[in-house]
C-alpha cells in the first residue's frame, strides 16, 4: 500500500478529520429544520394569521427536508458529496434571504419548502452516507456522530436565532442565516473532493452482497422493511417529542417545564447517539436497533404510570437516552447489507420515512388527544407502533442468525 493510500484509507486520520468537518457542515445545514419553530410567534404576528397558518412553513420545510435527503443522496452517489454541499449552501442562502423579504405567508412557506427544506437535506442523509464509506472498524461511531449535526443544530441555532430576533428582528435574522450558510458551507465544500478508493468500494460491495445473501432478501425487500420500521419507530418517538410541552401544560406544570424536558431529551439524545455508535461497532446495527426499540418502548410504558413533575423529568431522561440512537442504526444496517454505491439514495429514502413518521406521529397523537381529552391513549398508540417496529427488527436479526447457523 502506497503512502497516499495509507493516508486516505478507512479509519485514517483523514477520515476522522472528514468526520469533524462533516459535523460542522451538518450543524449549519440543519438550521433549516429548527429556525421556523423559533420565529413562529413573530411570523404569526407579522402576517396576521392563526397558529395553524403560522405552522404551515414548518410543514413545508419538513416535506422539503424529506425530499432533500433522497435527492441530495442520489446526487452524492453519482457525483460525490461536494455537489450536494454546494447546492445545499446556495439553496439555504437564497431561501433565507428570500424569506427575509417575504411579503406574505405563502411566500414564506414556499421558500421553506422549495429552498430551505431541500437545502437542509444536505446536512443529514447525504453526509451520513458519505461518512460511512470512510470508516470500517468505527463505522457505527462515525455514522452517529454525523447524524448528531441535526441535534447540535437544535441546541445551538435556536439560541442564536432568539438573540437575533430580539436584537434585529426576524427578517434581518433570516438574511443573516442565509449569509452565514453561504460563508461557512461553500469554503468547506472543496475539502470533500477526495472520494473513496475503488478498492474500498469494491470490498464493501462484496461484503454487503455476502451479508444480504445470508439474510435471504433482495435489496429492495430489505429497503422496504427498513422504511416501514423507520416510519413506525418515529410515529412512536413523536408522541413525547412533539407533545411533551403541551402535556406538561395540561398537567399544570407550565410550558416552561415542558420546554426544559424537551431540551433534556435532545441533549441526552446526543449521548444516546454516540453511545449507540460504540455498541453498533461491537454487536452490529440490527442488534443495537433492537435494544433501542425495546428501551424506547419501556420509556413510553413508563409515561403511562408516572406523571409527577420529578418522575416526568426522569422518564423523559430515560426516553432521551435511548431514542437518540435509533434512527442512525438504519443507516448502519443499510451499509451492512445494501450496495454502497447506492448508499446516499437508500439512506435518504429510509431517513425520509422516519421524517414522515415523525410528522404523522405528531398529528395522530394530537388527534387522539382531541378524541379522548387525554394523552394516555396517545401513549398507548405510540407503544403499538413501537411494537410493530420491534417485531420487524427482531425478525431481521433472527433471520440473519438462523440462516447463518448451518454455515
């Protein structure tokens, strides 16, 4: 192996540096999934609409984000990650600047769906897929670190945006975000020009083909199962994530307590993601996903029995410690069993299914609350969806072990 091949081999120093830069890019790009939440009251006042109307830009942004994960992932498969980063930076820059000059709610919503949401998609599935090619022994850890950019964005950007809105107004803040995305992401794009060696991809192709043969499923069959599993787990996950603030308000603890619990959940979610990466590198993505699904179900079950203020903090902490590592496991399983040359698109498809699961789960939980005037049935609904997810991932794990047993 030549010196250059050693320098750019999987798990090398360069690979870890690429991970660090990817995390920065992901943290910047994923501002598109959080900014509209922070400015929602200002936008509602500015355009004189109801809360449902003010929520429309968020829905558009998430739909664009789901599409961006697939489209940008496909582009990354064909041309490398540089093109999606450049395109994402331009979309985010243009989207936020145009949002700052919006004269109506429909204009504001449109730029979130067609520009900001799609641009934000660059910072999730495409980056995760790219990182997966640069790690073999520590792939699980690399994938979860790459996926943590969205959580870091959720911790950092709301604070920055809140300050910006208070000091300069929401329009100037949006223009500033657009400029920041261009200034940070475009100069970093050339760093990603190097692509994995052909020998690395060939070895990964052979490994995934053999693993898929042990599983006894075609690539598309496994893809469909993972998409269904991802949708189900995120329907369950959405109940606490979307409704914990309202739940605390209904219990009389106030929305501030609920917001604290949401921050606790997201903060521990980062720890969960990193920890799940260490575990996945030792026992595999499928087994780690089973553990995460079991523990998420346990936390949802505990919500049914404990609604005191202190106990809610504890249960929410437990939920955060286990739910954060679930979604990245689908990317690891895809890299273990599906063709690496299609990783960007396939990871994007499953990530989009999880986003749709979050959107549906948040809505159906609210609908169930309206019907029963209680969140108890909504938690039971989440448990039911979690059991479907657990059944699928347990079946996959047992199928691998059963078919591998004779060998």
